[in-house]
């Protein structure tokens, strides 16, 4: 088997596991920092209603366009290599992207609702 077997196993299992662990670690650190900020602000007497302004609104437009265009680019590539039956798998990321774009379009805020005259 030689030395290449254990190196290949490390590359296949350890590297993706380490990437996932690092992503989870950084997400947890950001969460802890956010909680410390909120706790410190409340201890100083700040109004807790500011918590909603800490998170920026989610914009689904960019990931939606990336998924949509990636799916549309996969279709002709797979069609040229493997035929149209396999190329239909490109519709999966295209549909995910389309769902993101539709969710962005439907969830778009059209204006300030507090200042609307009744």
C-alpha cells in the first residue's frame, strides 16, 4: 500500500472535516461576541429593542443569481459530455437559484410602514 494510502485517507476525511470544524468554530465565536455585546449594552441600560438592528437584512439576490447561473452553465456542459438526460441535473441548482430570487423578490420591503397614513 505504501505511503500514498494513508495520505489519501487523510486528504479525503481529515481536510473536509477540518474545514467544517473551522467554519463551525468561527460561527460560534461570532455568536459569542454578539451575545457579549448585547449583554454589555443591556447592563449599561440600553433599550433591548436595538437587538433587531444588529443583524443586517438577508439579501437572497446574490446567492440566487449564483445558483441560477451555475445551473444554467452546467446544463450545456453536461449535455456536450453526457447527453441531455444527464444535463437535466443542471436544473437542480437552477431551480434552487430561482427559488432564492423569488424569495428575494417576494420578501422585498417596499417602504417604511411606520409612516403610512391610515
